[in-house]
């Protein structure tokens, strides 16, 4: 029984701590989801207000709506592998947009289907000619650390795994703004065009449910401990046997003290 008491003394604080840990995770997700929703509904601002050359996008500004005007540089267009679209896994088309001052910003124009073979070029609708104003959601540069995706080599020409702005910029003849823009609209627009990247879904996960479950486990453990302790006390009392009433037994009457 002592071992059971020790076990309860250990597991109950652990269950309570795990519950609060899951609650913290839920609060973090809730805060991130609220920030995401607020940024997605914000008014568009010029991209230069949120980033600059050599600067990445602050995490608090991710998903904010921005505008940028320039001309598409299709000669340096890239295709990002293993990206989801409405018809399965395909490619994202990333095309630099060169602004009037000669600075470029990477624009994710959207999703296209996977080509028939790994080495063939995908069928990509061309962007509008001349000057175009793009509206979209700003994203920070992708890295192995913030995506969990390994940036491997040996890929077909123009295909990449990550939108790593610094790495992409090494092969371009102009400087790049930090981060990149997911296109949601452009003026003038092209028809046909790549499928726009779907807006993110708000996902709070199951952390709140997990927190409640851990706390329920703690209550069950305490309740089981109380039940067993009460049963142990009851069994101990029953083991003593009933107390006999011998007041009617003449032999049990008190004897007078012996005279000295």
C-alpha cells in the first residue's frame, strides 16, 4: 500500500503539470490564430512598409496583405516542389517582380499540376506583360529550420524545395526584398493563371481537450486513492472484531481490593 501512496504522490502532480502544458500550447495556438485572422483581414500596405533588402519579414507581420508594382522576370522563374493544390500535389510558381527602382520581390503566383515526368517543364500560364500591380499575403523566407523540409540538391532545372530568399537571391542580378508574396490578385490580370494559393485554415488543434483529459486523470487518481484508503481503514477496523459487552456476567464484576 505504501508503494501505491508513493505512486499517487508522483503521478498526480505530473498529470496536473501536463494539463497546464497543453493549456499553454492551446493559448499559443489561439494567439497565433487570432493574429493570422487579423492580418488576413488587414488593409493592404506597400511591401516596403513590412520588409526591405536583406530584411526578413517579422513573424508578427506574416499573412498581412501587401501591394507591389513592377514587371515579372520570367527568365528567373522557379518551381517549388511538393505543394498542395485543389487537384493534388503539384508545384508553386515563384516569379520575381522587379520594381521601378530595380529591386525585386519574389511572388508566389500560385499552384500548377505536376509535369508528366520529374525532369520535364511544367505547363505554367504566363504572367501579364509590362507593369503589373500585385496584391497578396506576405510570408517570411522558408528555411529548413522553420519548415522542417530538407533542402536537397540534384533537382531538375529551376525546381526548388524551399522559397529561401537569401539563397535564391544569390543567382539574381538585382537585390531582393526579404520574404515573398503569395498572390491573391493582380492588375492587369492574366487568364489563364496559376491556381491561387488557398488561404490558411485556422487550426487550434486538440490541446484544450488533452489538457482536460490530463486533469480528469488526476481527479481519477485522487479519487481512487481516497477510495482505497477508506477501504483500508474499514478493513483494519473489522479486523479488530466486535467489542463484547460483559456487564451481565457475574464473574466480571469488580472484586473488592484485598486487605493488607
